[in-house]
């Protein structure tokens, strides 16, 4: 009888438990019904929130994984090469971490991401203030090892291929032939190679596609009729193809003919030609043998065109006595400059004034409109001697021609007066010796002869001057950059 209540109580407990389970099922069912009864917009918003939340978690985990990977790689590099500036108070892990931060920042900066690299630089400096020097020494030691390995491999490759080791002098002497062989072997005979991608579609033509004839014509425009050979040498330094075109013999032959005219001579001389100058020393200069036209232009005596020759003359002149004090006699110190500018077409300009060279050379720049103090003339090269003939400009006036000879000025009332000034002329005949200086060739002109021929009333008078170093000092060359800025015509 005692068990029945217990059993009954147990039954009561089981019934109550069953009732609780049924209650939970009812709650889940009601929540599902409520969730399904929600609007579709709320469900889609909840799905978007979950997706965005998962993406943010993945983005936060990605930099940490990448940083751990970089730290592991930097620690491996630190084990291979030890830095000589490792601080004693910083542990190996901290140093590797700082080095990884710094390496990451360097890579980002190389890719142009400067703002992204700044936080990594800041972290690396916070860990190790001397990380910049440590990283520099580490890279320096790494590059040294790589360069040693590269030299070892190169030496073994040269030894295996049996490539002769040319000295610097041999390479410079045979540079033209060497470049020819390189272009024939590596560039299939083309003078200039294009760096453009072959798959690129464009309507423009690259300079490498031009034929050699047009390229040589462009080189003649570079030299121009002003013989700007300095610009030609600058073009020769661009590439091997430009070097070969700048050494074209026809260009240098035309330059020599432009300078010396019919006295240019030839590169080869026979025994008969060598005997000729010995019989006519006064008429023909002895032209030495040259291996190329370029060598003739460089070594043979000539004048320079990219500047002007300048001399400074100073002398003392006694002044007039004072009428008040007969013992007082002034002394005047006179200084003036003489300028000479030569052009390749045989024209020369001379100017004498008291202006300093900084102002004087600018007056000889614009030769289309000559100043009254500039005298124009012509010159001729004869060996190491240059002969200059200058004619002073006469004032032009309106006149009528006289049948008997001479000229007459036309006056307002129709009267005619004989013009004597039109028959007068003044010529300056000068001879110089072309000399060298310690710094430049053909940079000095020494006086040999100076005379003035005047014609007055059909009477010619010649005056010669004694050449002394004090009165006629040598003219020294000074380059002027503004003289060769434009190309008017090609070299022909």
C-alpha cells in the first residue's frame, strides 16, 4: 500500500513532464509561424546583415594572417644572414617582426602605395628605432653575396665560351667595327631597334622603321649649314645605330669641304702628289695623310665656329697739359676689346669697342642687322695661316649714274653734285697664325700681318702696322652657346 502513492506520484511527475514538452513544441511552432508570417523585406535585410558580418570577419582575419606569413619569412631570412647592427636588448622575434614590418612598407612604397606603407614604417620604428640601418646593412650584405655569385657565374661562363678579354684601348679603337658586328648579330642588321610592343596598334611610325637614307638626311639637318658637329656627337651617344650614322664618311667629307673649300685635298696621296708641294711651297700647303675625313676635321688646322675670338688691348695715353698748372700732365689708361667671329661659309665679322665680353658677344649674335661698329669680310685658310679681308661699310645715298663714270647725288631741285664718298673705300688685310692652347685646339690666333688699304679720289694708299705683342695681343677663343640654336638648312 505504501508503493501505490509513490507510483501514483511518479505517474504525476511524468504527466507534468510530458505537459512541459508539449508546451515547448507549441512555443517553437508559434515562433516559426511568426517568422514565416514576417514580411519578405525583413528576411532579405537579415540575410544581407549576416553576409556583411561574415565579410567583415574575413577582412579582419586576412591582414593578421598575411602579417604572420611575412613575419615567418623575415625570420627565415634573419636566420640565413645575421645583421651586424642587431641590438642586444631586442629579442630575435621582435627584430624579425620589425624587419617584416619594414620590408612590407618598402614593398608597398615601391608599388606607389605610400600612405599604406606609413603605418608599417611606424610599427617597425616603434619596435626597433634603428630598424632603418639594420635593414640597410642586411640588404647590403645580401646584395654583396649576390654580386659575388654573379661574378663567379660570369667568369665561369666566359671561360667556358672562351671569350677573349679585350682591354679598354682595344675596345675604343675598334668601337665602330664592334658596333657593326653587334647590330649584325643581335639586331638582324637594323640600325635602331624599337621598344614598342609588336601587338600594339598605332598609326604613328617609329624612328627605327625609317630607311637609312632618311636617317642620314636627318643627321645632315643636325649638323646644318652652321657645322654644329657638337650636336652630331651628342646624337652619337644615344645608341649604337646613331653612333654608326654619326660616323658616316659623307657627312664628315661635306664638313671638310665646307671648311677648306677647294684646298681640302684628299685622304690618299701618291708619291707624285707628295713631290708637288716641295716644288711649289708658296702656292700649295702640305696636307698630311689622314685615315678618315673625321680625323682630318679634328686634327687639321681650322677656326672654331661655336663662339668668337677675343683680345684685350691696354695702353697708356698722355693727356694735354693744364693751362693753369704746367707741371700737371694727366695720364689716361685706355682699354678696348677686339672680337672676331667666323662662319662656315667663309664670312667673318670684326668688332672693336670697350664693352666687356658678356655684352660684346651678344652684339655678334644677330648678323642679319649689322651695327655700324661691325665690319664684315671674308677669310681663307691656307695651312695653319688664315687670311682675313674686311671692308668697311660705306654710307649709301640716292644717286644717278654718270655715263662718264662716277656717281651724282640727286637733290631736291634736280641739281646734280658729284659724290666722292661713293668712290672711296677702306679695306683691312690681316693674317693670323692658328695656334693651340693647353685646354683647346685651334683656340688662339697670333698676329702675322696687318695693313689698311684706303682709296680716296681714285688714289690707293696702303698703311702697314708693326706687330708687337703689347699693341696686338693674340685673340683667344671663347665658346658662346647661343650661337648654334637653330638649323637653317641641311649640310650640303
